[in-house]
């Protein structure tokens, strides 16, 4: 195990449920308490908080590690109890890092510092517990889906599988989507706070948009199992159009020299038009979703699923899919 440059463990910590960005409902059964730890960044030395829980067996037996990423407007205190519930039910270690918190400052929003925070969190867990190197899972919804895809592109050798839900794949396109009548709306203003300018402001700012946008890095994610999912109504009832998920999938398909989704289909799905002729999911996967599958396509490692829903992450199909993925990965690059 590597020596980890970190940490001051603090007493058990219960996640507060009030006034959090995009809160999740509490499950009926009380969950075990999460423990808070401060991990020093190996990139800039700043301490970053993490919440975690582990089953007793994790100290002695190889145990899956499940890293769940908070959403765009949240931080490590965000109530993601339904995802912790999945980890507890399956006997996985649950890890909820901060990675610089809300996406409105230069070191947040997919920056190199935020990405390193996630790697440092994984290193903390692998130093403390007997983590199964074949089952290091990463998942996120919305801004967490953005970060999950970004980590798959920047660090494809660090995770056994990644599940990304309603994620942003192109920050430039998402900025434009949230500019109305020439005025940046909430999410566009948050991007400005993170990147320092609009797309096209300068070559340096454009390079930063590319560095933080999964669509420019997923060509390297050709060997990692990657599940990309979005609700058909997102972009209408929610904030992230389905084009972000579909175009992210196409980057991987083209890198693998396999059939990508035609532009006409991407456009029709963005307009919520019905699509015929795609290969349906198998019965087990459909059952796990519990929703109508509007569209599905896959490569040898990646899949994209557009389901009947909105801006949401579905815990059961995400974790059931992850549970069937195994791949040995390294602890450090």
C-alpha cells in the first residue's frame, strides 16, 4: 500500500438534511453514521473533507470501494443518503469527497485540483481499508456526472467502472445553454466564477474549458466500463440536455472505431422524438431501471441509456450495473 500524505480523523459525523443543494429524501431505515476526515491535497496542500462509511469486514477482506460525487451546487455535506443506502446494502465502502465544493470557484468545477482531490480520497481509502483493486467504482449525478466522466477521461486507469447520470460533458455548450437574451443565468454565472470568462474570451480560458470538459478527454476512456444515463425530459424539466450524454458516448464509440449515434438521432432525442430500431436492454437491466427505455446503444465497454425521466440519478440500475463490473486498477498514476 502507498504511504498517503494526509489526514486527521474526526469523530463520527451525521449528514445534515436541511438546506442542501439538490437534497435526497431520507430512506425509511436509519443509515449508519458517516465519519468525517480531512485529507491534505497532494497537489496544493489544502485540506479537503471527506465523509465515509465502511463495513467491519473492510479492514480484513477485499471490499469494493464506491466513490459517489456530489452535484454541481453541492459539497460533501449534500444528503446523498439513497446512494449510501446502496453501498450499505451491498457491503461496499462508501466515500463522499468534497473536491472543492460548489462549482463556482477556480479550484472547483473539474479543475486539476478537484480531480486530484478525488484521487487523494481513493488513496486515503486504499491505505485505511482492504480495498478490492478490481472493484473501485465511481458514480455521480448532474455535476457529479460531469466529474465522473471527466475522471474517466483524465484517469481511466484509476477506476474499475464509472456510472454517470445526467452529466455535463461540454462546459462551453452548457454555458451557452444557460445564457438567455445575452444574459448569463445561474449556472452560466457559476461557470464564469470557476473559469474566469465566457467561451472565446481568450486562448487560455478556452484551453481551461477543454481541460474541464469530459468530451475532450473521453477518447482515452476506451478500456474502462462506462455507463452514461440521462432522462429524456432533461433540458426541459431539468438543466442538462440529453445531447451531453449522447455526444459523450459518441466520443468513445469513435475512439473504438465503432458505430456512433447519428447526428439526426441525437437531434431527435434532444427534441424528445421517438426512436425506433435500437437494440433493447436485456430484461435484467430493464427491471433494474424500472422505467421505459427510450434509447440505448453500447460499445464493447460503454453504454448510453436514455430513459423515461428527467434530471435524476437512479440508484438501483447504477449500482446493479457497477456490481457486475470488475477490472484491476492501480492506486496511483
